[in-house]
């Protein structure tokens, strides 16, 4: 065994700089090695080596959070070896260009560093990337609602935010749950981005080092601002970051606290969130697709031809005012989801299109966008800047006049104007059209009817 500290039985460890939070157990292993080095119980060349890990009382290592981003940073800083708990080796092994040494306990590590025993590096060939199918509800399960299905296809193709409004039981939630099945599969870069966030948040499944399906997050309407956008004394990613490159589904949209929803303004616009606290600030990515669903009024039957609404006009107005104009302005597609007719419910839905064929069209549109935005730091039409909109969404005289009339009659904001053009560009991509034509623009405009 190792010798304990001298007579006082205490060891003072200084972790600098003092202003950085050090509330994780990842320092257990390096502090133990530092003590053994300082007391000359072991000797080794620690240059170009990084050690992280929690230690149990018996000296064994325990799994820690955030290993993937630490390993990536270690590689960037020129480290040649990273020593991690055995349970984290698969996660760290995703990073090429640095040797990953899996550590079972402190005693074996000390013998390895002293040359008495050899620990084999993690074999990176075991890490295989496979963009898995999302196991969700197929689009063919949705009865009727062809208009809403078309809107979801456009949303998936261009990465657009969507709002469903309709009576209870019309299929809003079911439609939202089918969206991941028509989204393009993840590439390795996107998969690593998502995995880093889940690793930092401590949400990475123990049996899966690499997340290979797009996230689908559906927080309850009682969620706090911190749980939604991130935060806490020691900031952690919130639901909007956990939904990065995936879907954030907010059911019962109008039941969320208005102050909570207002926190979505900046992330919806910029695709990221900065959480500031007295001890510093942290930056998290949050490039998600928002899908929101709500009833048209408190009772849910305003405008429903089958049921009489029991709400007063004042109640309806107050209910809809829970969603602010700036939030609605940031949602590209506003879709009315009416009650499904009995004939549709009774039918077998045999002719309904499956998610697989819809996803094929979505992936073709995304391929056009990848080529368009190559080396421009942009993935989808929804992410275009105003400069890119001017470059890639040019209109001829006829389409410009159609848009001018729509902006004037609907009193649309400058942001809504830009978002219409982005949606029109996506519709054109789904048709493989090089330019935006009148039918593309007209369809995009109809999705702003709730403005």
C-alpha cells in the first residue's frame, strides 16, 4: 500500500485558478497521483499525460461526467495520453489522435506509471459509428391531416420551427412524435456534438458512448426556466441544449409560464445560449427544431364545427396572449390541425405514405442545402443569415409582387418576411427547383396565417 500523510494526517491541495468552479470528483485521481509524486512514493514523467477520475475509498475508479469534451480538449492542447476510469474509456476512445488508458484502480495505475505493470491502451477499432434508425411512430400511423404532414415535411427539410393549433384529440402530439422518423440521419460530426452535451449534463447512457439518433425532448409545461434553458449554481445544459440537432417538443404550449417561454427568444434566433452566473458564464449550443402544440382556447373547441366553444371572447384572447408576438414571430410554420372526420377514423389508412419515403425527399433537400452552404458555417435554410437570404432567395418581379402584397395585407414584421423566404427556399428545394417560384412562395405565405 501507500504511506499516509505525516503526523498531522492532513494534506493541503491548491487548485488554481481559484475563480474556476471545482465541484466535480474528476480531480480525485490527479490529486492522489500528485500526493504520491510529492511524497516520492512513485516517480514518472507526467508531461503530455492527462489524468481524470473519481476514486472510491478502496482506490477503485468510478465513472465521471464530461469525459468526451475533456478528451477533445486534451488532444487540442497536445496531450499524448489521457487516463480515465475504465467505464469512461469507450467515451474517450471516440477521440482520435490521443491514447486512452483505462484505469481500474489507483494501485494498478501506480504500477503502470512506475513500469512494474502494463495497462493496454483502449483499442479504438471497437468504436463503430452507425447512424441508427429512430424507433418512433411512423408517419403512416397518422389518420388524415395531410396538410399538417406536408408542413412537417417542410419543417424537417429546412429545420424550421412549427406550431400546431387544434382541438384536443386532433393528432397534434402524434404528429410531433413522428417528426424524428423523417429527419435525416446524424453524421459523425453532429453525433459528437450531441454526445458532448449529454456527457457534460451527465445524461449519457452507460451502455452507449456515442449518441447516434437525433434527440427528442418533451419537457412538461410546468418546467422552470433553468430546466429549459440551463443554469444552476454550477450551470448545466437545459432541455434546449439537450435537444441540439434534434427536436424540442412543447406540448400544451400556452400552459407554459410566459416568462419561461420568453427565455427561448435568443436561442431560437442564434442557436446557442450563454448562461451567466456570478462565478462566470458558460456557452452551450442549442440549435434545435421547436415543435409546439396548443389548443385554440381554454376549452379547446374554438372554431371546431363539431363542438361548441364554452369560452368567452375575453377568455380566448387572454389564452392566446400567453404566447407573445416575438415568440410567434420566430415560428416559421403555423399549422391548423382540425378534428379528424369519422370517415378517416374508420378507414384503414392503407394509402398513407410511410416515414421512409418522406425522409428520402427530406434528405434530397438537405443534400441541396449542404452543397449550397458548403464552408459557410450553415447547415439548413432555417439557419441562413439575412445576407444569405439575399444571396440564395432572390425573387423575380412576379414573386416579389406576391410577397409585397402578403407583407402589406398581413402586416408582417421584417423577421416574418425573412422566415417566409427561408420556408419558400425549402419548398423549392423539395421540388429540386433552382429558384423560388410563385407556388413555392404562396405555400410559404399560407403558413403565416396565425400571425
